[in-house]
């Protein structure tokens, strides 16, 4: 996995501002990506949709209300995920075919 592009998208429940465990999930996954030597793509604060569906590490979708009632993920919360995917694709395209990283033998 060394030198491969890695990014996280997550969804969760209704408790807390980031939706029931999304933030912890994102951090746990990114920690593993770093340990594997992957290039991590974060989510910049100027990403469209960040205010409703973004953490500095990744976009998230909140699928339940605070009381636990399922609401689904509204379109406006998916905007950050769409743009995050575009960022990940741009990074992967920029690195394609370039051997920039030392790999264990």
C-alpha cells in the first residue's frame, strides 16, 4: 500500500455533531493508512459542503436525527463527499505512473 492514495468517507447516527462515531471512525482508518505508508488526502475547509458534512479529515453523513430517528443522508450533506472524491481522483491521477516512494525489497 506504500505510495497509494487513501481517503475516508463515513456515515453515522445522530448523536453528537459529527454523527455518532464518524470522527472516531475517520481517525482510526487514517491512522491505519498512515501506518501502511499511504498518501492521505484530507478534506480542506474550503471544500463545498464542508459546513454541513465535513470534518478536517473527511466528509461524513449523518443518517439519523438526535433522537435516533432514521432520516437518510440529505443531498446537501453529500456535497462534501462528492468534492472529496474529486480531490482523491486528482491526487491519484497526479501520482499515476510515478515511482516517487521507496518500497521495501
